[in-house]
């Protein structure tokens, strides 16, 4: 999709659709109208006077009749000025794109005027993100309907705002939307396409085009390095595991890196502790954390973030077979700790254990992992927030703030030592499950044992990485969560 910023409104006059925001209780609070087409101005005023466009977030009024300006205008309510935030603007832009789709239009313009309350740069970024995410659709495995071909929006112009700030925001928002959409493509691809080697190839291809150094370990290399926890998970699968390393050198040489780790479990059958077949097809999204790290690294490189950032993705299938790891097996790990595998379905923490141990060796300034780790996080927080936990309260706080700003929220859970105690094993240094009570926390407590001394935090995204497409800018399937959060957090840290 092409996304442009245009300062001069008159250049957008020939757009087939212009989206304008209407604030509740305001007048036609939109600078666009000041210089706009008098016919449109009259139509907008009438829609407001007649109470059709009140500014409520459910409001949507399409108007026709522009003479010198756009022929179609859609007024979209964005609620009260005091409540306005970046997330409202993402949804506003998403709704504008959905209106265009319904009208079978391939392009539209969205006005940045009248969005006071959110700083111009953040507003343009949010609108660009919302539009870029809404326009995307996963179509690569389906033939198009010849009778009524899908019309997708391929071009969005952002108009108005404040030239310098708005154009910077639009550039960032467009890069972030591309990164999230890349993540969503990887998520939506089925397990027979998005294999560990596919993720590695995609990361390498992406890295080549944006200037990241990408290194991929095969199983022989993992064995040499001692990544036995990762290897224990892939034992049951015919697909070869991969360990993907992506490096962005945007900081000073020698500056401690920020390390991002993502679970890249390309299909989770549960292994010998096999899952029920109902809904098992969705376990292709168990690589969402890895996809988000790959996507985030793309945006970090494209935006030239001034920090050293390393992305790590341990990637494997989890399958049952005669060679698969069995319940009761004791395995070793890169950190040297032995693990009793009580349940082979608690595999994410095993592949992450080795990735975190690898990351810890780099003495990172901070390390954050994200993983579709536990079903219990869905019981705790539903689909509206990820859980965040870690060994450093400041880091957890930073992630919560980046989550609020990016619209990908996270909420803290404690990692007290009592939870770690639940992982005591009779036969090994620790076991891989801690029972049903506090299931998301004991998973986090397990990871903590492998993160070393680095400030570290973990995001459990099992409830947020996949969805029904409830928000205007989403569709059924992968949400890209937490690509936006990670990029926001890294950009804030880089200053
Ligand atoms: N990938 C799953 C977690 C998951 C569940 C992700 C639902 C998305 C939706 C993970 O590997 C898993 O199977 N976790 C187990 C842990 C249990 C065996 C301790 C779970 O949550 O049931
Ligand atoms: Mn599992
Ligand atoms: Zn899993």
C-alpha cells in the first residue's frame, strides 16, 4: 500500500473519498473545511445541524456533492475531545478504510485536521498505522472471486496537520504498519508453509533489504553450542529447527544491546502430551512472538533507531513421534541447568530458555521476550491485554507505558519466589510446569531462571496475538501484537 503525507489540501481534491473526523460537541471541528469546497461545507453543516453527525464514535455519515473538492466525504465521529488518544485515531483511520472498501474504492484521503488533543506527530503516526493495518488482508493462498473481485485500498493520503511533525509521524506510522503486516502474514501462514526454515528465510530476506545482519543456526550448530532445550522440542518433528539472530547496529560500538526474543513455535500439537483436536489448527499462531520480533526488527532498521538491537527467534515445531521427548525425560540446556519435562506441551518455555540464555551472554541493557506461552493468560486478562512480568520494575513500567501509547496494552503479574518453588523437581534442577495455579506466572518464573542478571521482562501474548478482527483496523487472524509495543519501547529507549 502507498501511504503519502500531503500538506496542501487542494492536492487531495481529486480523491474519491475524504475522511473527516468530527468531535462530539464541537462544531465541524475540522480545519480542512475552512478553505474547502463551499458545497461540501454546506453539506457538512447540514449533517451536523440535523443531528446525523454528532461526533459519537458510532457515527458515520457519507456526503456527496463536492464541486471543487472531493466528490465524497465521510464524517466519522471520534468522541469527546478530552478523551481523544492515539488508539481512537487508529480506529478512526481503520473505519475510513473500511468505508472505502465498502464503496469499492482503491484510494482515499484522511484529514489530520481537528485531531487536537493528540500531538501532531503522534496523531499522524496513529492515523498512518490504522490505515496501513486496515488496508492489509491475507489473500496469498486464495484465488480471487471472478464475479466480484476483492477491492483493497492501495493508496492513502494523509492531508493537513502540521507539515514537519505530521510528515515525520506518517513516515513512522507507515513503517510500523508495514512491520505489523509482515508479522501478520507470517502468523496467518499455515504450519506447512511457515516452517522454522521459512521464518529463517523470511528474516534473512527482510534483513538483506533493510540492512540487518542475520545469522541462522541449524540443528548441528545448536548442538555444538549446547542448545539442548530447544533441540529437545524439535525431536518429534521432521522439520528442522532454526535459531535466528538479527542484529541492528544503530548505536555506538560497544553499547550494550537491547535484546528482543520471540517464541517461534511453528506448530504446537502439544507433542506426546498431545492437545485435544478441537481448535488445534489455531496452534499455527504459536510463532506469533517470533513473527513480532522479526517485524519489529524490520521497523527498527527502517526507522534507523539509534541503538544496538538484537532480535532472537528460536523456532521449532512441537510434534509427537517415536523420537519425541517424553514426559519424565530430563534434558539439559544452554544455561547448564537440567529440566524435567513433565508435560511436553509446556514447550515454549524450553525453546525460550536457550534463547534467553543466549541473549544474557550479550550482557544486554535490557532483554524482553514475547510468547504465546500459556492458555491461562487468556483466563486472567482475556483478549484485551498481554501479561507482563520480569525481574526489573522499571523495565515493566517502561513496557506498560509503551503498551498504552501503542495501543498494545500489557498488565503486570508478580514473580515472587513462591511461584518459582512450584517448579521444584525430584530429578532435575527444575521441572517445566508448576501446576494449574498461577499458570502464566509459573511459566514466567521458569523463564526468569534463564535470563541471568540482565534486566528482563516477559510478555505473554497468547490472548492478544490472534483475534476475530473486532477492531476497525484488524481482521480475523493474526493481530501483529506486540510489534507496535516493541517498536515504541525501543524507540523510547533510544531517545
Ligand atoms: N502454545 C501454548 C499456549 C497457548 C494456549 C497459546 C492457547 C495460545 C492459545 C503453550 O505451548 C501451551 O501449550 N501451554 C500449556 C502449558 C501447560 C501444559 C502448563 C497451556 O497453557 O495449557
Ligand atoms: Mn504447548
Ligand atoms: Zn506452545
